[in-house]
């Protein structure tokens, strides 16, 4: 029974020490209250004056009648170039490939009824005639000869119009 007695005595001593330390916290409270009252009684420091607002020079915008630099060019302007790709035209198979990836591999027939043979990058050979389209730039075949295919492409000029550009695919000599 002696060990439990010591345990009880230790816990009682611990409780007494805690009570003593808590009672020590109340001492000196009067000094703190006096200091707080003195600080509150001091006059408040003056506020800094507001900064002076800078006066800006007024500007009157007078360019209402000029062309808007961010607007798209209007369709009613004088445009001598009426070239445009037909958005409703059904695309042909060879229009999926760039012109430089297509090879002329031969012809069939002769005279005005000649048919060109063009091989795409997919290694499939296609028959083409004047009026067919190929390449990425709306390239229309204008003529098929024994040694070449003449093409007219429509390319944008950067100002909203379209230009015709001549191109050709030549038969390679093997």
C-alpha cells in the first residue's frame, strides 16, 4: 500500500503546485491596467495629409469618322478581284494532299482526250482531267499534256482577296 500512498501524495503535490502557479498570475495586474490607461490617454498622432491629385490634360477624341483599324475590310469596297473559292463545292480526293506530295506517273489516251495519272502519298494512282481539282489551295487542272499537268491555284493575298497562282506537276524521267 505504500506505493499507492506515494502516488496520492504526488498527485496532491502536483495539484498544489498548479494552484500556486495560477495564483501567481494575478499579481501585477494593476501595473498592466495602469499602463493601458496611460496609453489610451495619450493624444493620437496626426494623420498624414492626403496626396495631391495630379491634374491630367483632357483629350478630345475626334477620329469617329475615320476607318476603324480593327474592323474587317468591308465587302462593299471596290474590289476588282472577284476570285473566291467555292465553299459549296464538294472536295475531290486529291485535294487532301499538298501539291508537292503528288507525282505524275503517266497518261492514258492522246490528243484532246488525254487523261493524266497522278499518284498520291498514299501510293494510290488517280485519273485526272482538265477541270478536276487537286492540292490544298483549290488547284484546278487547266490542261493535261503528255509530260505535265497545268494547274491554277487560288491563294489568299493577305488583304482579304484571292490571287491565281500557276503551278504544274511534271512527269518524272526514270
